[in-house]
C-alpha cells in the first residue's frame, strides 16, 4: 500500500483507534483513501457543482469521472456561522460528517453549475458567500 504523508497517517490511525475499527475496516478505509487520492491527482474529466441545503450550509463538490459515474473527490461545506468542513483524501471523515460516498447526480441533487476557478477560490479561502459565486 502507498504511504501517506505523516500527518495523514497519524490522522487515520487516531480515527481508527477512537472508532475502534477492526483491521478489515481500517484496510477498507485505507483502500478508499488511496482511490480518492489517485482520482484527485489524476487527469480524468471533472465536474463542479454547488447547492445550499435546508440548514443553510453551502456545499461545493468536485467530482471525477470514474467507472461510468461521477465520484466526489472534494467536498466543501460552509455553514451560516462560518464553520467550514473540507473532505477529501486527507480527511474522508470526521465527527461532523464525511465525503459523500454517493455518485454525484447533478439533477437529482439540484446542483447549480460551478466552474473550477470558483470551486478552488472557495476551497482555498472559504470566507465567501455562495450567492456571490452564483449571482
């Protein structure tokens, strides 16, 4: 298996211990992390989308075309109170949530189009409002 950066290894080791994951669960999570990392670093087609949920959280997604579906590789949530969550291969989950394991379905999810530049502007500095990106 591929080695991850030390901070990523430490994060998943701590998460496994806290959640009392079995060796099989730990191996499955590691395999998922490797897949998401490889997709994130790859050159496959990408799509971006955004939505605001019923709780007032703005969600942005980056997905990669893989095995006939859009696999989400990065997910950014910004709540009305300014709390930010970022999910990607270095942090698939935490105590607040996780990177979706559902295939991205633009129409079903009600996503608004988002360009790569706007996604990464928000990813790098989430102090924006979704309405300014879509106005």
